[in-house]
């Protein structure tokens, strides 16, 4: 007797007890979740710096959608990453500083994070490099966060002694420049290599959530000559600044970055380090771009690109002289605006959304793109409408908070800032992209101010138990501000300016 192939297939399906519909159903897409640390908008897809070279990010943008107006929820590692991974605002958790680790708090110790939601829905979760700020509870408990942990990354090869003069804060991370070493000895190279190995060996029968966290261009920006040589050794690389820019920003704006390890522009200029800092930062961005390129090439080679959602983000930006400072901890564009690019199944190619977007939107967006059950306890809103049609509108602005009471509200056109003492700023971004002219006291814009004040967070939590490092508190009843626990008086000279 001769059996026709279709009959054989049906027989096999019956014998194996497996309905044909299940066998043919497409598997859930994988997730490749790429984080960059302290990467501001100086990347090709955001057009934040005219000379930056990021060919691999450009290619990722060409095969996906760029959120051109995306902002972090806090301009600092730990609070930004906690917010992103839980889809909760810093003003909800009270996590504003570099401490605490959120699992030490009763309210959040069992909170289902983004990778945990994927694990609960059948995904294998893997991580390497910097995703959370810190060791995620240490080796004993970090297995609760991800199934498999790769190399931790970080700085890697370091020079024998400092490359630049010691900065006023004497912090060892405040260093940058070229020294001879091998790119393969950099932590970020090893992070990319491990990610490539995981993609090459990805099991076919289970979707994965692979989180790859790069450290550069976070300081110290140590770099090899090859990347440094991508940029001219002259002032054409410097960002535009105005020496009098802070004359119309409230004194309280200084309180959000009162005393930082990062030096002020004054020190950087007096020590002839501005060009070297900017060039080292740009070179580090290009080096990371190349590592992203290695991981994306492995995704293609493994034949996974069509069934993998890629998301690339940075935890916040970085000033390199703008507004007289270097570092983060501000509510201006250079500190809040970040790369946020999605690509893969369900995402329009080569598109750019101008709508305000927030990093805490990543959690519900990935869940929807991958067909996971929606959660009702997230504060983010899915970006899938914008990823399908870049012209789709959003009603909510992007909100960034730096400690209780200090908030930046970014709509399509405006940036509004309110500090804890009630002082304000307003910028018309298309007219004034460098945020040089504060319009908050201009009566012509009183209705714009009123419209933006409506969006100030209604929940504005006290700092969580164990808060430390970059924590600013303010008591309006007594007009008392404290930076990292130390009283700041109205008459105190601003550190690093005199
Ligand atoms: Ca960071
Ligand atoms: Ca100004």
C-alpha cells in the first residue's frame, strides 16, 4: 500500500498528539535588548552631533524606527535603569540616587521586572555587561533577574597612570584619552563577543531575551588611536556653548548637580582638556557602535534577524561643556535625550517618530510586540502605534525627574522645567535647540507654562529608604536644600565656578 505524503503527515500529527495548527504557529519573536551607558544624542540617527560616525546605528535605524524625541525618566544610571526595567517613574519608587538597589525595598522586592515578565512567558533570559546599575543582589540572588549571566564588562584595559591631570573631585573615573592597548581587552569587546556566542548557539525551541549592556562612552573614556583618529584634532568637534548661558537659569538648577565627580567646563578649559574629552567621548561612541555592529552581524548570520525584536537605548545623556558643566544630573536635552531605536517584526523600516517617548515605555512595547499578556501595573505606554506608523500621535509628554520636586516636561515643541523651590524654565526647542533662552518669565508664554504645569507628576515620592549619592532634598517650609546630606545655603558659592 502506498501512502500519500499528506496522509502520512496527518497520521504523524495524530500519533504525536500534536495539533497541526500548533506545529505551524509562528514562534514568539526573540528580543535583543542593547543598552549603552551615558550615550547622549550624539549618534547618527538623532543628528545630535554633525561629525559623529555611527554607521551601525545608522543601519539599525534604517531597518527600524527611531524615537527621535525620546527621554530618560532620570538623568542618572540607577534611577533611570530601575525605572526602565520596572516601568515605574522615579517619583513612584522614590529611587533617585545611585542607591538603593530596588529589591531591598519591601514595595518592589517581588515586582515583576521586564526580563522576569518574559521568563514567565516562556523565554530564556540572558544578560551580559551593564543592564542594572550594580550587581543585582550579588551572585546568590542575581539568578532571579536573568537565567544566564555572561561577563560583567566594564572598563577592561586601563593605563598605568592617569592620562589627564587629577580633577577637583579626585575621582579615578574622571579620566580620558588615548593609550596603547588592544581593543579585545576592553570590557565592551568581551561583552559583544559573549553576545555573539549566544546568538550563534541560540536554541531553536525556545525564544530568548538577550540583554547586552555596554559601558562606554561612560567615563573613563579610554580609547585606542584607531577610534580617536576618526575625529579631527581641532575645535570643530566642540559643541556650541554660551559663556553666559546660566545667567537666566535659576540658582536652584545648580542644586541638581551641586557637587559632582565630573569637572565643570571651567576646569576642563583651564587644563586644556575640552577637545580631548569631546574627542575621546566621540571615539568611544564609535567604538561602541562597532560592538553593536558585531552583535547585529551575528544576528543576521544566525538567520535570526527576521524573528528578533531589537531595541537599543541609553540610560541618559551627558553634557560635554554645555551649560558650563560636564556630566549628567540635569533636566536639559543633552542630559535627558537618548537613543531609542526599535527594529524587527512589527516595526516599520526607516521611520522616525517625533512624538515624545519615554524609556519606561520599552517594557509595555516589547510585551506587545512579542504577544505577551499586557500588564495593568506599568506606568509606561506601548509605542507600538508609533512603531507601525511614525505619524501616530501621543498625548503624553516625556517626563524626567531628578530628585523629588524637580521635573522636566518635554512635549513635541517645548521643554518646561520646574524645580523644587518653584523656579521654572521654558525653551522653544525648534527655535532654540541649545536651550539658551529661558522664556519662563515672558508673559507671552503664560498659557504654554500653564499647559505644561498640568503634567507635573502627581505622585512625587520622598527618597526611598537607603537613598544615597546625587540625592537632593528640599524643604519648602524652611527653604532648606541638602545635597548628599549637606546643607546648601542660598549664599554658598557654586562649587567649581570660582
Ligand atoms: Ca549611565
Ligand atoms: Ca541661558
